[in-house]
C-alpha cells in the first residue's frame, strides 16, 4: 500500500487536532465569582497571594511559556504599558508553569518590571480554568482575568491576542471605573 504525502499531512493534521481537543479544558470561573486565591513565587523568590492585593485592582494573565514568540510579545506589551497600569493603581501579575529560574531569565532578558509567578504544578491555572494538559504535555492557556478590589472576577478573557491584549485590559479597566492617569 502506497500512502501519499498529502494523505500523511491530512492524517497528521487530524491527529494533532484530536490531541489538542482531548486536553483538559475546565471552565474559567465566571465574572462575579470570587477569584481563587493562590500562593506563588515570582522570579525574585518573593511569595505572592491574591489576598495580599485585596483593595486593589489586579490584572492576572496566564501564558503558555517563557521566551516564546506570542508570550514574549504579550509580556513586552504589558511591560510597555506597565507605568500606565501602575498609575491607575492596578497590580499586574503574569503566571505560567515555568519555574522561578526560567521566569528570572525571561524577566531579565526583556526588562519586565512586574512579577512573573511560577505555577509549576499547574494547580492555580487549573482553578482558573486555564490549564491545558495532555499527558505529558501541560501548560497554561493564554487567559486573563481582571480582579476587582473586593477579590471578585470583573472580566474574563479566553481569546487573547498577544499584540493588543494590554490595550484591551486598560480599556476595560477604564470602563469598570478605574481612573486613567
């Protein structure tokens, strides 16, 4: 039996689609729900909990992998808007399953001034419905959440475009009543 290259490509694409659709896709907590708390370490070894930011607006973004094209673009867009977010009183936190050492190198390479939190076991991403897992492949999906000062989820983003997401978050924060600088 002879299999053509075209047939191999179609078969490979079909298998890849099945593998992606077979991953763990839990639902994100809906807007209005209390945001799941966490305790995670950043690139400098400092511990962060969501509770410590009670009384502040928080932009919490999950991303798949340090130093990959889309994740770098998204992080650099947030970096470029970081001062504006800070002037608005918004805390920005990035989360992926990469370890502290990887976050440290990524933050240093791109001069990222905000915490990158290591969720190495994926438990926080799972609670936020942002974990993709297909054994042994596991990473955070590109989802984001705005958490209000009372600790409730004010916005959920499941379809994030890395090059425009920072602007989208700032626009939505303003629509939620956060005063622009």
